[in-house]
C-alpha cells in the first residue's frame, strides 16, 4: 500500500515502507472530531479547540503529501504553513488568548495585535519547518517531536484529552521508525510539526514551546547559514556500520564530526539533547508549589 524507499543508513540499503504519517493524520482527525462531538473538550466563545487542531493537522498532512509528490523547493514549502494559521488566528482572537510571551532572560513582551498576524504565523512556520528539517536518521523525525509534545501535555492538563489518542499512535509509529521498519515521510513530519505548533498556541504555551524547540532551531540555523553563505549542504556519510562527517553543517554532522557513531548512538545523543530542553521548559513553566 505504501511506496518503499531505501534506508540509506543500513547495510544493503533495504527497502522500507514510506509515508505512514498519513495514518497519524487520518487517525488524529477522526479522533478530534469524535472528541468534539462528545462534548468533553474545551470550547470557548463558540470556538472549538478540537476542530481547530484537526484542521491544522489535516493541512500539515496535505502539505507533506504535496511535498512527497512534487518535491517542493524550500522557498515554497517554508511559507506554506502560513495558510494553516488562519483557524489559529481566529481561535486566538475569539478566545482572547494572551498576546504576551515570556522570554527567558528577557521577560514578558506584549505584542498586542501583532501577536495574531505576526507571532502566530511565525510560530507555525518555524516549528513546522524546523521539525521537518531534523530528520534523515531513524527515530529523529518521530521520537524527537514526541518528547516535545509530552512536555507540552504535562503543562496543559485541561487540554490533555486532545492529544492522548494521537500521542499513543505516534509513539507506536516512532517505535517502528526507531527499528527501521517504517518511515513516516513528509506527511508525518509536517503533520506532527503542525500539531506541536498548533497545540502550543491553543494551550497558550508559547514560551515552553520556544525553549523546547531550541535544538531544532539550532539545527535549521546551521543548515540555512551554510547554504546561504557557503553554498554547501549538510551530508553525513555511512561506511556500512557508522555515520561520520567531515563538516559541521547540521546537528547530525556536528555530533558525528570526525567521530564515527552508529545510527542509534547519534539518534540517542540528539534525543537526549531534546529531552533536556523539553525538561527545562516544563520546569520553568510548572507552578513552584508543585516542585516543593
């Protein structure tokens, strides 16, 4: 049912089913609609959080499928997530979400109306694209986002019901991806990136999201800087057993720079880094009485 592509970091490059992220998209959409019809999800001023999130996830999956079919250039797909911000902007305005963001070492910044038309689009565009860019090794594009999502769910008890089902399914896909049995493809990475961004906006956890995705932002910054200024792309080589690189143009190549590591070791190091930042985000956001 799914097209197969070679696993570049396995001996013999075995063919692996690709694009199973569509399962997450379909399941999550159905799940959120059922949550909406059950009436157990939060609804404020007539705006439904489940339906808003469902629309965003659907668009993320569609954008990923479009990229798989047409192999879109980054100059186009970098801005495509902006379309999915429309339901989030509407929800934020009607639900009167906070238009201020607390930044580490800086403090609270009030954006006013710019929050709706500048900050929300930037959040969605940056998160969706950076999550999509940190991939290439089994587990990075699935387990990493799952860690961030778990952190956000810990901080949003009233909205927990929205992501329990989708998270369980995504963890199952992540387990298969870590073993090299499936790839979620662009449909999966774009959809989960859109999920994280949308869920953070809906639950008003922008500051926590910012801290959690710092490893992703760092990775994308390295990639883009080397492309713009050095006109070179990040590329790690595989010798049949280990991954190694002779440059530092991405998070993966930075970890493997003149340091041959197995695929699982590289993934474990990066996932640990993501877990550290996600944990810091949770600790910062949790009410202090809960920590004593």
